[in-house]
C-alpha cells in the first residue's frame, strides 16, 4: 500500500503533464543529449522543482527516477567510488 500511496501522492503533488513539460524543457535547454547533463544541472533542476511543486526532496527523487530513469543513472555514476 505504501508504494501505491507514493505513486498517487507523486501524481497529485506533481501532475505528470506539468512535471514532464518542465523537465523536458530543461533537458532541451541542455542540448537534448544525456551526455551533456552534469550532476550540477540535475541539482539545479531539483532545487527548482522542490520549490515550484512544494514537495520534499524524497518525493521529487521518486518522481524523477520513475519518469526519467537516466537521471538516476547519472547520479549513481557521479556518486560511485573511484
């Protein structure tokens, strides 16, 4: 039930159409190529989205990773031990 509640809350607090249009526009501004997206770009996006939708970082991360799995991959790669 917790997973279903998180999914429902994510879509209620961050409506998919608006959420995706913001993230898609951000991605296009960066050139529309995954290899051009840096961890700093994702951090700036996250700060903006948390403020705009008035959600927690955790809620935002769940929504971002569900809608855009490649963002999670960039963060995982940046945080991986070297």
